[in-house]
């Protein structure tokens, strides 16, 4: 068996197979044969699903490596803060900008260097690129502070800087972590631009003084903005799903879940906006039942997309939207009692989780069904992987 594993490693080193295919070959070789004693079945819970989503199980050495890297990043940050504290405000901002940008460049270089290693090295490289993205966002924010820019402009600058690093990292190392960094910076940039365009100017929160006739600017426009953003992210997920390989399907799964989450959370934030009403009272600018219907509609569209695209990732986002809508309806119309409200909320969570799991199972069954109707466990072990790697189930 060691000889076969050595051959697989040699094929991977020669570029004949990619990392995902090599891992599948090793797993197939390690599987017990027909005459072998069956292993004790282990439940595939959330932890196992999450671990498989991010690659092979981390080793003890790998975990210590991540922990040590976090301490190094913390030490560099503390060093920058100590140096910046000895200067005036503008000089301190520039010191933090240069130091954070340098840290981002180093982390990005480490991530790109590790891209040609095995699956665990590539995962470490993706983590380095993720932290490089955070550092770039911090550097962009410090630039805004050094230039005395307003809050929203600084936020746009920070998101744009992070997006540049995330895009470089994603192109250099396609992985779940780099895909997550790209999605995070895209969403942050969209949020920063939306805040910039709001009537309040540079304020980050609604101050409750907007008249009711601003419902279009404060509710409708943000809801449409986030829906358009979700559509764009969904298109990105569709592009990822057309790439062969299990790793690409995991990236597609993450992107689709993120798109659904952006749609649900964005619409929920918009339709629950408070402000000063026409009669002078302070409350919801949009009637709660209208907002709840909007969330139901978004959730239904996500369920339809889940079955159309054979993607269980949309189901999880739809369940979150359903929970938000039912929770709002519960406390707005059903009861004002804490104990009854909590009871109904518990039933909502159980019901939404059960419904989401049933829908997810239906998608899984249709995905794994072979063209000739044979059960999934009768297919060849090295056949083409499923359309999408599912997210960890709740």
C-alpha cells in the first residue's frame, strides 16, 4: 500500500493530478476492501462536515503553527501601536498605515509561496491571504485617518484596499479561505458605498429624524441594492460551479450561501428601518407585515434557486430568512409576553430547521442519484464528484 501512496504523491508532484484528485485516490486506497472487517461507523456531524469543507483534518503541528502565527501578528500589531503612540495624530496614522501595509504584503507573499505545496500548506497559504486582506483593510482605514477623511470615505478606501489584496490572493491561490476574503471585501465595499449614498451623509446609523416620505431612500433603495448585490454574487457562484474539481464546488457552495445571506440580511435590515413617522411617532417606516412578506418572497426565491441549481447552500440562507420573518411576526403581532414569545420562537427554530433539513435531503438524493437509477453506494469510487460540496448541515 505504501508503494501505491508513493505513486500518487509522485503523480501529484509531477502535476499529473491536482490536490483534490490525489486526496480522493488516497481515500479510495485507504478504504477497506470487500473482505476487510468493517470499521465502526462514526456519525458525520457538524464538526466532521465543517472539517471536510476546509480540507484534511489539521494536525497538532499545524494547529501550533497557526497559534504561533497569531502571536507573531499580535506582537507586530503591539509594536506598531507602541511606536505610533510616541508621535502626533497624523504621524501615528501614517506609522500604522505603513506598518500594517508591510504586514499585509508579507502575509500575502507567504500565502502565494505556499500555493504549490500539499493540501495543508495550501490551507495555511489561504489563511495567510485572509489575514493579509484584513491587514490591507486596516491600512486603508489608517490612510483615511491620516488624510482626515470622513468615516464613509475611509470605509470605502479600506474595503477597496482589502478587495485588491483579496483579488490577488484569490487569483494566486483558489481556496475556500481566499474565496471568503473576496466575498467579505466585496460585501464591505457595497455596504460602504450604500452608507455613502444615504441621506444622512457620513453617519453610519439612522438617527431617527428622517421623515416618512424618505421610505424610498431608506427602505426600498437599500433593499434593491442588496438584492442586486446578491444576484451578482450568485452569478459568481455559478461561474465557480462550472469549474471541475471538488475544491471548486466547495468555493461555489460558499459563494452561493453568501449570496443568499446577503439577500436575506440586506432585505431584513432595509425593511426593519426605523424613523420618525408622519404623525410624529418613532417607529418602523414600513409596515412590519409588508417587510415580512418581502422576506418570505426572498426565501421562496432562494428555495427555487436551490432546486434549480442543485445547491443546498441556498437552503440554509432561505431558512435564516424564514426565521427572521417569523420572529418579527411573532413579536410584532402574536404576543408581547416574554415567556410566550420565547415558546413560539423555539417552535419557529425547530420547524425551520426541520424544513431546511428535509429540503436539503431531497436535494442530496437528487444529486447523488445515478443516471441509470442505481443507488449512490453502487457507483464507482472514482466517479465525477457531485455538483456541489454541501455546507455543514445545521
